[in-house]
């Protein structure tokens, strides 16, 4: 399972940018069954958090209503260069993370 954080290349200080997060995760609801009839165990991302330079920008508790490979998007202003850091954990205790550097261009 992996993730991508997509941001515009080289924004200017003060720009409001789109931040897009894509996490590769099956997000099993626990309602599906295999051909043998056995239930596929529930396994969704329980918690995710996105920080920029240590400041929390987004924190969410996900559930079975979220599709596989969740995609989240929001806007935020950027005032300085720094790191976007994403962390998440699923029902099985599997943790994932991703980070991307945002470098501001000169005005």
C-alpha cells in the first residue's frame, strides 16, 4: 500500500494551493464475501493525518463509506517552503506514510 501527495510545483508565498492525496488501500467493508462464502474481514483506514512543517492541516477518521483507494483534496495557503507529511493506520494496525517537499519560488 502506498500513497501520493500531489501539490503544484513551486508555488509563490501566499498562494492557495490544491493538495491532493491518493492512498492505495482496498478499504474492505466487511460486507463482501469470497466465492467460498467466507466473509472478507473489515479493513479500512481508521485514522489519517496530514501535517505541513509540524502543523496539522487535515485529520480524519475514515469508515466503510469511503471507496477503495481513497482520494482526498483540499486547499491551503502556503507561506513558506516545507514538508507535507501524511500518516495513516488501518484496522489491521498497518501504518503508512508519505511526504513531499513544497519549495516556494521567488516572487
